[in-house]
């Protein structure tokens, strides 16, 4: 079954980044000169997905504007002979077929995904959280698509995290059936480190079969009064197999201020026009 559609939940308030997120969506925080959500959409597109629905909320108009046409800007760039920038703007506008639906209340990731049920219909689909970037040779969601193609079941992307940090994530328990691939026995949302079944954390990338929607409908609000996708997947395990894989790549959690700072530095060092200046600046700071 080909995965043709992706859901990007981007309705969160972004409390960890206040006060800036009072006026700017966290998904629009810049990594040098591109917002976080640009990288997320790009990952889906590089994985062969062109139909994308972004779940938004109040105050998220900047996300829609970013992927929309801006005729005045294009005319200005053309007038000033900035053809490279003009081409880049047109590439952004044409990246994918992007649709939007608003999550009217903050009711959790499970509920946000449920908002896309009409768009998805009765087919498997990808989910990519809008505030994290994954850098990898094979796009992260493509790795999950390949696994879904093999098993025809819902698939969860995971990463190995320090045991003391597992309380920030949904965590999986499973049996390794081949290298870095697990058949799941359980999923636990934000466990205490002493209760965690593993240190394999769900990293905000999923391929889900449409049967997940029925499970979300039946899922009662959990931590924080929110409908957690982890709880819905746990219920789905009673009916269907679910697999996970440890993703080959590195995830950047832009929801964390310190990780946001580190990400910008790391990405700057990878760009030729900035590398030497940034290294020189960092060396000056270290000497001081």
C-alpha cells in the first residue's frame, strides 16, 4: 500500500518558548533562514508524499502564509533581479499540495490526528510532528514507509535516549525481530525512569493504518487532560500488530530552547557561507 498522505500536527501553543510563541508559531522558529516546519514538509516530499494536511490552531496564520504565494514579494524580487531568491520562493510555494484544518481546542496529539480523518480517508498515512527535524541519509518517514510496506502494520519511529530523560516521551516495549526492528508489546506515555520498559522513545514520526481513528475515538483523556496517541496505539495493540524501528539519523527537538540554540549552531557550521565566521566567533568566545 503506497503512502500518499501526511499529517503534520502544528496546533500546539509552544509554552516552552514563551514569550516569543505568544505571537509566533513555534513551527515558524528559524533554523538560520528556514522555519522548522519547512524541514518537516521537505522530509515528507523527499519521501514521495505530495498531499499534506497541517493541523493548525489560533495564531498559526504565519504557517499558511509561508507556503502560500506572495505576489508582491515576487514582483519585488523580479524587479531587483534577485532571480535565485525568486526561484527559491516559487519552490516553497510548489513543494506540495498543502491543506489545513484547525484544531479548535488543545486536546492532545491524538485529537489533532483525528482532525485529519476526513482528509486521510480509509488509507494508511504518515504523521510528522511539526516541531522536530530529523537529519538522515534516507528521510526518516521514508524509513518507516519501507517498514510499513513490509509488514502492512502501523509503524512507530524511535530513538535511543538516556534513561533519565524517558519521562519526556512515549516509550515502547517490544521484541527485536531483526536488527533495530521491534514487534511491540506495549507503549507507555511519559513513564517515570524507574517504570520505563526501555529507553526507546517515540520520536514524532509514524505510519498509521486508518484503524487508529476508531481507537482515538475510544481513548479517554490522559496526562494533562489530553488524548494521547500513545494511549490510542496501546489500544490498537489489542487488535493489530504494531512495529517500531530505531531511526538511522539524528533528531533535533526544536521544542527545547537549548536544543534550538544547538541546532542553529550545528546547521550554521554545515553551511559554507557561515562556517568559518561561526568557528572564529566560537573560538573567540572560548578564549574569553
